C-alpha cells in the first residue's frame, strides 16, 4: 500500500541518551554469537532447523560431509548454549532444534542493535514560529498545491497527479488532518488514513506528511509529525505506518525521531516514471513510547 511522505527535507538524526545493555544479557548473547562463529555449526544448525523431526548424528555426519567425532563435538557445543535438543533413541542420538531459539536469536540481535530500546516519542526541537492546527475548508488549495510540489520531487509518492479534494476528504480520518502555518501561510500538512475497513484494524493508520518546497529543512516536518503522533496516541490509535522511498533518507530520519521503526524493505514495489522503486516500511507502536500531554 502506498503512502505519501515528505521529500527533500534536510534533517539531522536525534541526539539520544545511550542505553547500556545489562551485563547478564550481554554475556548470554556473546556466548550465543561466539558459538555461531564456527561456519560448520551454522550449517549444522540450519540443517537441523530445516529438517522436521530432527536428524540423527549419523545423518548429520553424512549430510555435512564431516567426521562423526567432529559432528558430535559441534552438536554438543550447540546444545550447551540451548540451540539444539538431544534425544536418546536406543544407541543413537536424535538432534532437534530448540524452538525457543527461533525467537531468542532474533531477539538477541534486535536487543544488541538497540531495536528493543525505548524509542523517542516525537521531536522536541520544533520551531516556535510554526503553528500546527486542524485543517480547515479554506486550506484545501494550499494542501493540494503542496501535494503537487511533493509529486514533482519524484521520491515522495507513486502518484502522478494530485488527487481531488473529494478523494482526499473521503480517504483521510476526520480528526487527524493537520496543517502547519507560518506567518499566516500554510507551509505543510499531515493526515492519517485507515489501512482497512475491518474492525480489527481500527487502530492502525497510514501517515502522509508534506512540506512546501521553499520551507523544507526548517523544522516544519518536525512540528507536523509531533502533532500527528500526540493526537494519534490520545485517540487510541495503536499503530501508525508509512512506506517511504529508500532514496528519501530525510523522511526516514524524521519518522525515526517520532518513534517509528523500520520493519523492512519492499523491493521493486511499484514504478514511478517508468522506474522501479524500493520502499522502506516503517511503523510506530503507541505502546512503545510515552508522549507528553
């Protein structure tokens, strides 16, 4: 699904207080990673994990083309840290994967890379001369003009023409349409759209943010996204998401400042101007952040 976002802004990554991983967790994860530093063990773990019901040590020996003593040594190392489970079957040993490691190992990688650390609520350093307020009827011409300026960048949206007011009005959530105003002029906007008509997704919305061409890099996006996430949290929306062109690094940085995290890359998801583009799917979970009132 497509999301329209800010393009062409210049933003700096937020300065965050460094988090320290607890000693016990660091020691456990180090032991896991050290165990997997041996390529044969990685191959062995993969073989067992992809074999329903597991494999005997003899079958592993034959499959990997190694001696039985070498295989047994690596099996024991993997079992010692909890990656494998061993079951005696008569005179042979059956090796199965510990299903907990399928969750534990990715969790360890996320913890080490800081993806599980508390994320910021929203940018604090917003410009004082910008007012963010609810969209009014008289703002629509400016909103559509700014939308057109975003389309012109080639990295803001897959749209090639500005949608009609009626189309946008029908798509956007009524209480989540905001404009940024400076010196009496609308210089940016943000809106949320439902991702589905199904009740179970009623708290999930898709974000769009645009800043006027001559006002990018001046904190307008920060002011808009701050209002967006605070209002969404207050309304009980539990997930905000958007897809951003991989080339639009400024927009990705902006969203990270508001507590969004990268979910993954959608490769060659659609064409813009005859060229295939990848997008970064990012999301913000309300239960992972705490916003000021």
